C-alpha cells in the first residue's frame, strides 16, 4: 500500500464503488415505492371517478293525482281489490303528472307518451303503488312525491349520457334530455345524495337507478358475524393448544404443515367444499349468509391460526417461566400472562382475516350467493332464520353488476367497490387502533 | 462431611444420585447434596457445568422441557418432589424462583406481587392481600422505593428494582426455599450489592440456593458452596473451607482462575 492511499481525505476506489452501490440500491427502492404508490393512486382515482356518481341520484318531484275511478273501481277500499291494480295502472298517472308539469312550465315538446314514460324510472310506479296501498286514504286526492328519474336522465345530469350518445340510443332521445334540462332549470328535476344506494335492495336489468347495496351489506355483515363468532374462538383455541400444550412430535408437525398449506389453498376450493358439505350433505339453504359464513370461516381459520401462533411465539419465554415459578398452572400462565400480551397480534390477524373474507368472491359464487336478490329477505324483518335466508354479499354484488348491460350498472359497481374499500379501510384502521391501544398499556 | 452438615443446621433439601438427561446427552451425573435450612448455598462452576440445570430440578422447572429426564431422588423436608403424586404447581408455591434476567409481568407493581397469593388463595380479602404485598415488598427491601406508586408498571423500574420486585413476587407465596439463578448477572455493581445484602437477610427465613458466576459473590454471601464441573458435583462444603482449603485440585484450579 502506498502512502497516498492512506489519506482519509481521499476516498479510495473501493469506498467509491460501495457508495455508488448504496446509492443505486436506494434509487431502486424509491422506484419500487413510486410504482406502488402510482398503482394505488390509479386504482383509487379510477374507482372514485367512475363510482362517485352512484352516491347521487336524480329525482323528479311530481304531484300525482290518484283518481278513485282507476285505483278503486269498486269504491269499497278493499285492500285485496286495490292490490289488483298493478304498476301498469300507476305508470300512466305518473306520466300524466309529468306532462301536466311540462305544460305548466310552458315547455313545448314533441315527445310522445312513450318517450315521456321513458323519462321516469320503472321503479317509480312501484314505489307510488306501495305508497298508495299503505295509505289508501290518499285515493281520490293528490300526492306529491319525489320519484326516481330514468337511468338515462340520471346519466345526463352526471355527464354519462350526452346529446350525441342519446341520438344513438333507443331508450332516450336528445329531445327528452332537452326537456329534462328545462325541468331541472325549473327545479322539478334535482340530483342529490342517494341514501337508497346504501339501503335499497338490488333492482332488475332495466332499472339501474333503483339498485342499491342494502341486501349485500346486510349479507356481508351477517357473514362477518358468523366468521367472527366461529373463526376467532376456534382459531385461537387451536393455536393456543398447538403452541403451548401440544407435544412436539410427528403428528403436531404434520398438523402444522397442513395448516400452512390450507392458508395457501385457492379460495374457490373452499367454495367447492362448502357446496359439498354444507349444502349438498347438510342440506343448509344455498345462498344463505350462514353457509357463506361457514365457508369463509374455513377459509379464514388458517390465517387466524398462523397469526395467533406467531403472536404467541413472540411472547418472551421468561414471562411463562415467571408465571410457572410462582406456582401458576400451565393454563393460568397462558390465560393470565401470555394471551394478554399476544392479544394485539391476535386481533390484528383476526381483523386482517375478516377483511380478506369480506372481499372474497369466488367461494361465494359456488354456494349460490351470486343470486339476484330483489327484495329484503323476509327474515330480515322477521325473527326466524336470520342467517338462513337467501342474501348476497358486497363483492358478489360488484361481480353481479359488472355483468349487466346497462351502463348505469357500471357506475353502481364502482360505487359498490368504494363502499367495500371503505369497509376494508375501517376494519384495518380498527386493527391498527386496537394494536396501539393494547401495546401502549405499558 | 455428612456429619458436619447434620450438626450445623436442620436439613432442608436432600438430593441423592440425581442425573439429568437432555435427550441423549447427560447434563448432570450422580449428584448428591444436602442443603441446610436458613442458610445460603451457592452453586459455582464454569458455564455449562450443570449448576443451573440442577437448580431447576429443585422446583421441577425442568418439567417444561420435553426432552429433559430426571432420575434419582430429591427430598425437600423428607418428601420426594419427583413422586407421582406431587403436583409441580403446588411444589413451586413452596419453592420460589428468581431468574437471571429480571422478568416482572407487564403489570403494575402491586399486581406483580399479588399474583402468586391470588392464584393460591392465600388472602381472605383485599386488605389481607394488601398486607401480603406490603410484607413481601418490605422483605425484598423495595417497599420504601415503590410504596407511592404501586399502580405503576413493574417493567418501568430500574434493573435492580425489577430484580427485587421478582424476589418480592417469589416471597409473596410464602415459600420455604428460594432458588436464584444468577440473580445479579444483569445488574450493575450497586444493584448487585443491594441484592446481596437482601439475600443475607432473607437467609433468616428461607433456605436460599443461589447459582452464581462470581466466586467473590459466593464467598461474600454463602455459608455453603458446591462446585460443579462438567456435570459433576466436584466438591461441596462450608464456603470458608472451599475457598481456603479446597480438597479437589479442580476446585482449586477454578477458584484460582485457571479453569472456567
């Protein structure tokens, strides 16, 4: 080595190369984070931009007259007789009301009756009928209601439908949009926040404007309850036994390997299992939250067991020694000392498992939860069979809506994804908060 | 040798031909020792000589290790603690243990000490339990330092205080024997001095058995010393005798610093 090489003020080649390598590595890392962040931003912005429309809805305020002659021919106000008037009996009333409103505002239009009909959602007649049947005294008078506008009109106010696209559309016309614009200027048509999206059940292919997530949210909620009630105690009990009590031998090794393998099994396999065991063998009702919850429980169990075991393992052995040395039994040492220390890890694992289950679609398709559920299942309003009625789930509802033809459903699907993401974000936040809360105790 | 022990004090622990195996390896070979009550007995020896293993036999903490097998007899007050009818949980309430690294529960100071009495039902009511806690903390020479903050976490104390808390926790179940596995090895000299002083006072009420790496510590605090080497009990006798006139050359080599 020469004397100049010993100067600390001059970096030798080796140091320069090491510094350059470190710099490169940092650049790679930053690049990787950048790509991940970009992907997240793209995902969120695309979902938000296409889905935020689902949270507002266009309504038409109409004063509809309810002629006795049409709705109550017998004059007896017999509910059974009145119920014989179908939604087809109510639709013309709404059309008349809208035509009257158009005439009052002095809008001249060449729209035919059929075209005016098309401006009002097909759901509107149904809700008017329900309202009248619930309040028979209204018959003979007039009722003012906010009824849903048709999906195309709604789309026009959200920018999805334009004059150009309407010209090519058999379901609407530029003239209808022009009239709608005049009505909106007069305050008859209004777009506002749409609670129905969160509360209403699904709707048929022709009426995307009426479709909501109510049943899907309830179904998901019930399934999560089933998963929580079953998977948490079973998973935690299994992990405690395996980690703290089970003798270390070939059998316990085998069980351990199999649990790890189960965690990696594709979720659709659990769907097949659920179909075979819970529906075909046990005869439970298909597409019910109970079966969905059971399948998701099977799927979530390995996740919970693995994270719980990791949490138990991370508790220092000195705590177990300390408890045993003062004369605690094995079980006392686990339940009094080890479990409380492992609780944050267990909770985090459970909530992450639940979040995974909440977003799971494939196994639910196999057990029939892809069903189109038009009405709130009777059980949701009655006492029996709370978990046994047909329902759907949030991710399945997204899947369902993306398959529908009407572009209004694409917006609904994105809106449903936003709801799902909000639920997931809330659950993860809860997981983090719980973890902090328990860790901060000392 | 047996004669000198019986004349010195009442016999507390008597081990006969104890052997400990970990799987196929033998950790302790044929150890027989008589430990008197109300005294401090030190186990010394180089690392891996089996002194901690033997200590852990005395409260059956080795039971928690699956592959560990203990043969021979260990009698405490004449009762065989490895008898089938002996529940180790009951035994451990009678034979307290303090570990190398202070390991308080991540709970309050009060709860740390109260835990043992609680699970053994030693207190009739809350006031009673409070008295037990106070008494244990006083005996561990910690009461004056923590009496105003019994609710604060035990893990927030200094290392020496934590170790005294662990001693208080062990005392709280009113054991008769107190096992200490290198209780000062993680502590600074001042904390070590406090613990040593404490051990000297504990001797009046308990049979203390301490494993230590420090020969000076053994010389300072113990009345009896046992020297272990490679799983054998090489020499056992009065501390003064071991450190001044060891019978075995290996003991002499160890205490003069030539092995270990």
